[in-house]
C-alpha cells in the first residue's frame, strides 16, 4: 500500500470513528450499523457511553432481526415504556441501554459472518441452543457474561469445534 493510500485509509477510518451513530437529526441514519461496525473498539465504547438514539433499538428489531420491537425489548430486558418514550420523543439511550443495543449489533454481525446469511443469523439468534443450556442467544445479550458466551459459541461454530 502506498503512502497516499495509507493516508486516505487513515482519514476514512477517522471520519468513520468521528461520525456519531444516529445523529442526523430525525433519527438513526440508514448506514448506522455499518458506521458502528467500522469503528474501532475505542470508538464503539465512546459511542456507547455517549448514548445512541433510541430509534436504533427499533431498527435492530425490524431491519436486522425481523421481530417485533417488544420482543427485542423483552429479550434485552429493557423497560418497554421507557424505551418507547425515548423513541417517540427522539431521546438518546443511556450508556447501559446503548451497550445492550451494541451487543446485539455485534453478535448479529458475527453470526452473519459465520453463517454467511443475515436471515440465518437472525433466526439463529432466536432459537434455543444446547450450548447455552436451552437459552436463546438473543436472551443472553443483556449481560457481558452472556454476550461473551454467545460470542464463544459462534467462534466454535465457525471453527467446527464442539461446544
């Protein structure tokens, strides 16, 4: 890679990191998932701490998982009335709420990469898993420990290792 290409790549990475998720004034931007996934982990952490716009939860439910919003809220153990109020009033999620949304995006993307299909990834997240003692992967994303276990299952699945 030439010096010019390296500098262009670095500029692009900085602009992606500097772009807040879901701050186009009227709700989450169409490419928010790609922006978030394009950030490094430090950028993602800053985005989570700053809070994503609440509409991102609705978009995760409809665009990524194809499930009702209330189902996603129940799985992530987020208070329905609070999140619905934040969505309707255009508020931002708290750091804790944003963290659960981010975990869902990250695991969905990892499952999509492993299964090579977005619809299969969404379905896999909603099916009970023996590796998770009968829990659905989506239901495990409300805690860091559950997120880590789901990620481990996906890594093992990707490499053909028994769980």
